[in-house]
C-alpha cells in the first residue's frame, strides 16, 4: 500500500516548530509587548536546543516582532502604530476591493454560511471566549474574500497583519466589546443579503478602520506596550517564558 503521508511533505523542522510557536505566542499576547526572552528557558519549554530558538528569534526580528539588544538581550517588540497602519492599509485594500468586485445575486448558501458564522460569534461572546472569537473573526473575513473567488488572497493578508493582530487582540481585551464587532459584521452581511456590494464595502471599511480608534485608546491606557518611534534600550528584568 502506498504511503499517503508522503504527499503531505516532510515534517516541520525544530526551527519551524519553534518559529510557529513563538510567533503565535507574540501575536496572541501570551508573550506581551516588551517582554524579555531567554533562549535557555524557551528552549526548555519547547523541548529543543538553543539553536532553533536563536534562529527563530532572528527571523522574528526580521518581521519586527522581536528586538535584540547587544549586552542586554532579546525582547518582544513593542506595538508600533506605524506598522499597524501599514498592515491595515494592505488589509483594507485587499478585502474591500475583493468585496467590491463580488457580483450579486449572492447564493443563499453563501449568505446562510455567513449568518451561521455570526451565530457562532455570538456564542463566543456569550462565553467570553476571546480566543474563539478571534478565530471566528478570521474565518468570517476569509469567507468574505471567497464571495468574489479571492480566498487565496487571505495568505497575503495574513502575512501582512501580525502587528495589526496584536493591536486587535489588545482591543478585544481592553476596549472593544465583542458584541460591537458582531454588529459591524452583521451590517456587512445585511448588505450582502440585500445584493448591495457598495453598502457592504462601506460597512466593511468602517469596521476595519475601527482599529485605529482602539489603538489610540489602548495606547493611552497602556503606553508601556507601544513604541513612540524613538530608539529604546530596555533594562532586562524578570524573563517571560511560555506556559
């Protein structure tokens, strides 16, 4: 019998596994902005040698998610509002253009799937499950791209929005009720069901831009999580490690 696992490609390397875990921990705020990082502790937590961890931190540095200071150490990067704005520009351009190009009438199946997604979001809201809601939010926006046959563009959106995702997660925790986001999603779906792509695009653009107001509120409440654009040299304190 043929080995079907070969079509799945080789298993991820230790570095790939470490990179994926650390990147997710930074984006989900398990490793908070400004947190110091210890190669030894991370290697122990991830059950790998220091080399994959060191390589992963260098790759995350290239993404702007980690800062390395000689004689001081490595730290999770602070949230950079300028990077958030750049990621938002890319996301809005792709998602709104895709939705504008979608041609009505939209299939009842597509609309029903979007309504089902809204119900799942309300369940996550009722349970106070931020992680579940964030995952459902991602699925919802990917489904909007699929309306115009542009679902493959999600890879581009996803690659660009690591800094934006940190700001979005901070907003879910500190400033923006999940119910408010669900209502914004509902307005997009209502316009789609009415066969009005222009109104859907307006609702989507307004929804996506809400993150800018959130960033300003979060920055005022927790300035220690944000960079002001000036060079910084942090003081190493207690090291934050993965759970």
